[in-house]
């Protein structure tokens, strides 16, 4: 409710600002340009920052909970908290929204990982548009097949630090090397922000609590 009121107030301020400028004889182009700039700044603060950059997990959680009407955003909350029924419901909404779009591929791969369905990941991987995301899931498949040496070589080409560290944490945890797993898990959390940081934090609360205890 607070977030909604904040947005309402922000849009009201833009409207009043535009009316005042127009009443004082400023050109429509200048008025529209300034209003658009202010709107974009507000959008960055209200949406992009909490979704991508915010480091405080509780703030990210509040943001995700306020986005139930946006399945592409809300999916991060239900996956992170392993709410199985809502994960499936939200995925169904995404399937209807994107249908045959390639934008759906990364969601399908993530859902396959959530369900531990390697076949689903394998089907989605060729259609993932972003190289790092595609390599991430390719590495997941290599690890699942027990091809650790190839997986390590593959993940070296991933540019996103949190992805490399998360994969290494999983590899070390599976091998029983808890100290190394915690180290890499901390690196993954530190290198991430927003919804991705929230997902990692929640996962490590369950599997490697030492990695996030200092952040709680």
C-alpha cells in the first residue's frame, strides 16, 4: 500500500509540474522533455533499483511482494521461497503472456532447474538469448552429467561474477567441501543485487546458512 501511494504521489507531482510549466508559457516540447526525464528517474528509483541493484534483502522482498500482478517479477519471490503452487501458477501466466517468444526460454530453464528437470533445461538452453544465462544453464547440465572438468572450463567464459561463484558454490557443496562452498556462496551474494541477490540469499539460508548469517 505504501509503495502504491508513493507511486501515486510521484505521478501527481509530475502532473502538477507539467501544468505549472504549461501555465507559465513554457513550450510543450520542453515541458514534455522535462516531465519524461523526471518520469524515467522515478522509474529507476521505484522499479529498476529494487529489482536489480538493491542490496537489502528485506527491501527486495517488499518490492517483489508488491508485484504480484507482474508474473515476470513475482516469479522471483515464489521461486526463492519455494511456494510450489504459486510457482506453477505464475509460470502458467508467463506461458500465456509470452507464448512462443524467446523471452520465455530463460524462465523455462529456471523452472526446469527448480523442478530438477534436466530435460526441460536442455530444451530451453538453445533458445536463451543472453550468452551468460545460456552458458550458466549449459554448465548446470554438465555438472549434472558429472562432467566437472568440462563444467569448470565452461564457466570460465561466463562474465557475470555471481553466476560463476554460484556454480562453484554448488560444485563444492556437492563435493562435500563446505568451507570452499561457503566462500563461493558469499562471493555470489556479494556480487549480486535485487531479485537475484534475494534468490541466492534464500537458497543459502536453506543450504549454506554460514554464507548469509552475517547478512541477516
